C-alpha cells in the first residue's frame, strides 16, 4: 500500500519522538482500524485502500497519514484485533446468559481475527523477527482470556473440563487455514461444529 504521496507525516511523530495521542485522535484511529479490519475480513488484506476509506467515511489521504504503508496498516489492525478480543472476553462473561454462550461469541471474534492473521503472515514473510514478536504478543494477550472462558464454562457444567485453551485456539486456527482461498470451504461452520463438540455429556 505504498502511497504515491506520504504528505510529510509519520506514524511516530516528528524526529521519531512518540507523543501521546489526543482522545479524538485515538478515536479516529480506532475508527480507521475497525474499518480496515472489516474490509480485510470481507475482502482480504490486499483490498484497495479506497474500500477502507469508504468504510471509515474518510479520504484515502487520511489512511496514508496514519499508515504510510500497507504493512503498517495490517500490523496495526492485527494488534487492534488482539486487544479487541482480549477486552471482549470479560465483557462477554458478564453480559451473556451463560459462560458457554460467552465462549461461542468470543470464538466468533477470534475467527474474524484469524482471517486477518493469515494475511499478515504473507505480508511479513520477509520480517521473521517482527512476525515472531507479534505472535508472542498474540499468545500473551489471548491465551489467558481463552483459558478464563473455558474455565468458566467448565465450572458451570456446560462443557468438558479436560481441554486447554491452547488446544482449542490451535484447533480453531487450523480450521481457518485456507478458508480465504476456497469459497466452497466454510470455516465458520466447522468451527461451530468444534465448539458444539465441547458440550459436556448429559
């Protein structure tokens, strides 16, 4: 997504100094990242910038000011979705009727995230260290949330109690691999089957 005109701005600010962002700037960036994530899930990480701009209701120049390159944007979306998934877990446990319902909804968010994650791997193929750092961040933030949801559902007697979060998340991830390349393959349907199989025997 290299911009033909970068409009003299950088992601980190002048002279490489990181400056705190105003609340409105943070909201604007979240809006852009939400829009980009939605477009990536729908159309893949190679989707035109104009589609992301239209989704966010801004001009393409605004996208480039925040994220000068496509990899900048994809990495930012990746981290944004990790945080959204991490923050959603406790909220779903509080708001859903049962812990199992919270787990199912969280897994759906996780699947949305995985679509972007697979595209990210292609973009960062030449930056192994950068990708490994992001993968470690993913595990640090999301494994505890998945474990909390599984434990709550197990305590309620809704699911079997012998499954680890890493097993479930890796299983979901494996089911999502290649889904973007074959329209006949419905990863969500198979993930639903997997999550339904967690239910405790009557």
